[in-house]
C-alpha cells in the first residue's frame, strides 16, 4: 500500500523538478569533492568568498537556490570547474568537399578520464593530458 502511494506521489513530481534536484545534487557533490581535493573546509570557502560560513552551509545543504553567479564565484575561488558544459564542434574531412559530408562531435573535457586528484584535473584542463573524444 505504501509503495503504491509513494509511487503515485513520485509520478506527480514535474520533470523540471526532478531535473533541478539532480543538477543541484551534482553541483553540491562537485563542490564538496573540490573542497576535499584541496583540503579546504566550508569555512575556508566562505572566507575566500567573503561570506558567512552559515550562508555557504545553506548553499551546500540545499537550503538556498544557487545562482549562476554564486556558482561562478565558487568556481573562481576553488580555481576548478564546477559545471562542465559540453560544446559541439562541426568539422569536415578532406573527402567531405566531394560528398558534402559534415559531422559534429560533442566534447566533454573529462568524459573518459577519471580525475582522482587536483593534479589530474589540472593536467586534463591544461591540455597536458589528452582524452579521446
């Protein structure tokens, strides 16, 4: 009985709400990973942002709607990407002129490279370590 009621409630949640919760969770997880990799606390991040520790704590507990500006500030303070937006680039091969063949590739900078430390991340983002597309 409970499972059926729970499932009905879950089915009524709008798709955009489910997407929001997933994205928010991913962003907060990423920020906490960066803090751990850099050996920083939430208090340290608050100091870098010139914010009260309680405000940063609200951001990372999900009690505050993060803005793109606040994410950008945290990204700047942590000196690492928090959100990684893929971009699509079109290219034409040498044979394409004859066949008018075009293709595009979506690139995720860290798609198949497992980043386990700050050094790994810096190598990928600096281009020192190449990843296959």
